[in-house]
C-alpha cells in the first residue's frame, strides 16, 4: 500500500501575527503544533480575543489527533489551548517545562486540567507522537524554554522553527542549538517552515543583553521608585529587572494576577531566580524608602484592566504613581495597541512620573530574528522547499524574497494563507485543497456567536449611537396610551435637548393617533413617526421598528441601531439590548 501523503494544514498565523496553529496529517493520524490566540484590532469592538477556526478538524471525524505540541508559552501559540482541549478531550499535550507550566495555569482556570495529560519534554529531546517522530531543538526568543521541531515523516524531514532569533548572549545563557540545525541539514530537509515576523527588518535583532545596559542607566539615575511594565510571560525580562534591582540594592514587588502567578510558577521551576529576601509585598513597597523599591507590573499594552493603565488613571488601590517615580515600559505595542499605550504614557507623565520607553532607551528588543537571521536559518537548514509562516502577508512575501536570494527556487516556495493545505510526498510539495481558516471571535463567555454582521452593527453603533422610542398603543383604537418614552445613548445629551425631545414626542403622538387601528398600520405609523423624527436630526438616519403590538395595550418600540456606547478607551461597553416589545 502506498504511504499516505503528509498534509500540512495551517489553521492560523499565516497572513496575520497571532493565533498560530498548524495540523500535520498522515492519513488518519494527526498532530497539532501550537494553538494560539490573536488580540483584536481596534475595529473589532467588544471582542476579547480571537481563536483559530478549527471547524475543519471537528469535521474530520476520521482523524485521530495524537497530540498538541507546543513551541513556547506566548499567548499567540498557547492562548486557545482550553478551547481546543474542550473539543478534543483526552488528547495529550507536549511542551517544555515553562510552556507546560503556563498551559497548566490556563487549563486549571478553565477547569479542563483533568481532560488531558501534559507531557513535559526537554529541548533537544526526541519523542514520538502517533506516527510522527519529533525532535525538538532549543531556540532563543523573548521567553525561556522555546523550541522548534524537526518532524520526521515518511516523506522527509520537516523543520518548524517556532518563534526564534539567534541571540548569542541570551539572559538565561542557553544559546540556539546550531548543532541540531546543522545535523538536520546533513540528513536533508524537505521543507522549512520559519518565523517571518521581522522579515521587513534589515540586519540582526539586538541581543536581550542590550537591555541590561539600558536598565543599568535607569537604575543608576532613578531617585524614586521604579516600576517596570512588561508582558507577564516575559520571564527573562523579569529576570533582568531582578538582576538590576539586586545590583542596586532594591527590593522587588510583583503586581497583577498573571504576573504574580507566573513569577511563582517560574520560581518553582527554577527558571526565574529571585532570592526570597528580595521579594516584598505591595504594602511594603508603599512604606519602604522609594529608592529601595522596584515593582514589576502588567499592562504594557495599555490594556484598561491591567495594572499600568490603572496606575495611570489613579484607580489601582494597592499602589499609586507619585512624582519622582520612574516607569519603564519594557515592551513594544502590539500593532493596534499604539494609541492606548501612548495615552497611558501621557497620563503617567501627567502624574509626575518619568516614563522610559523605547526609543527613549532600548528597554525592549524584539524576540524575532531580522533578515540576517532569516538568511542564517535558511543557510543552516538548507531546505528543498520553503514555507514562510508567522506573519502578515507582507512579511511572508518578504521572507520568500530572502529565500530566493539564498538560492531556493521560486517554484519551491509556498506563500499561503490560513486554510491552504500543502501536500508532501516523495515527489515533493504542492498546494492541496482549501479548508476553513478564518476567525472565531471570543466575547466573554460566548465563542463564535459573533460574526461579521454583529461587528458591522457595533461599528454603526459606535459611530451613530442609538435612539429607542417606546410607545404604548391601545389595540382597539390604535391610539397612544400615555406619553411615548425616548431613550438614547451616544446620540445627544438629553438634558440639553429638551426642545428636540418635546418635538419628537409631539410628532410621535400625532402620527400614532391619526388613522386606523390595525397592527400593520401601527407599525407603518411608527415608521412614519421615526422618519419624521429622523428629519429633525439628519445624522440620525436608520431607524427601525423593533416590535409591534400584540396585547391589549401593546408597546411599540422604535430603534435606531443596536445598543452600544463608546467608552473613553475607544472600545465599547455594551448596554443590554433595549428592545421594547409587548
Ligand atoms: Zn513568541
Ligand atoms: Zn509568536
């Protein structure tokens, strides 16, 4: 019997930065590498995060998934783990110690920890998952314990880099596994799948070590407290802050739930080294002399619910920013977050803090390799075929250009988007069918209930606000009972619009009280009333009828858009739908 083809099914991470997820199939056997989330753009109102659309895997009832294999602990690689475990109960997980620890925290939170087993692997280890022989190799990135994978298949060796950069002076001292990459190339690599995030950045990405210099400068000069905001998963950065604090005789406190939990977990795994007597709680941080204190906080992306924003707003109870404090924002804004980050920084300055951020000082460097590192990866691995992954389309195309420069024939390079299957057999690699590979929005507890049309409504609401007219109508004579009620949000300031409201009420009363009593006519009358009201405020266009009469004294609702109010952070706070029916 002919060996089944290898099918590579990218379900996320291609054509976007985030929600990385790829399935590898041999006949009916499959593994999945990474199950990430993506953070919403500014125009995805009210969406908490986005997970990959893995409907295809659910539809393939014949497919046996043997394992969820992880490259590293970042959200864009692990964030959807609970959603996937929920659908594929019993499928085991494979990850390095820190990644496993971060995944465990998520699964405990989601009460799904008993539905999988987490197998902890070491970088460099070989292990089998179903018919796939995996060989992990250590790479440097911006979180410890990152690996890429060599995947041995009957049709050749596939190398998946995960997120990487070639950092020769990493914080934890663990250098990239050049030897393993060279060994792969000796064996012959069929296909390389490599991180494209920085494909448009020339040169080399600086080592994490340059941050030490910047921290040193800040710590030497700061007279008051120092607060450092970064990603809670950036354990190596936390270590750098700890080292600087130790050197300058400062104690350290941790603020924010994920930050505190991750620090506990990373210390338990001995990945983060902080002497016991250095750690203080936030209460002590307020009473110690300012120049003896560092506080590590979350919220480097300006997220409203995280510590940094609350400090900027003055709403964080356990701590406040005082004049003379130094705040370091040790992260770059993820595309789309620039606005909220600058707003937060401005507010911190307003409170008298000295805020340090890149490019003021290099207090953050990228965790992804730039063009020269991409060339080096291609030269080390020497693949026959190449598939750029992890990046927007522009990054994937740039990366493919680099591969052409490195001598890979253009016909052997596959720039594909999510859902485009690649097939591999002894003849080579080619494009296969297309499967769904879109977005699934997660909004609070609701997964996938929100689609494009809801998003469109939210955009309209955010732009126009809404108006609801509620009127009680006598079923028999079609006349109004009492006064019509008008509710608006994001439309006009009611207290200053007495005249308009009076006018609207009069119009509604007049229109409804004229003519016959049939329900349909009441509906038509409401439409007429709304049209007349609209003409009073030309920007209040689309009104619609929300309900009609059914009972004796039915209530008629008129609605302009669906309900939503813009809060000051540009995101929306939703108001319960205010449909008035009978
Ligand atoms: Zn990453
Ligand atoms: Zn990533």
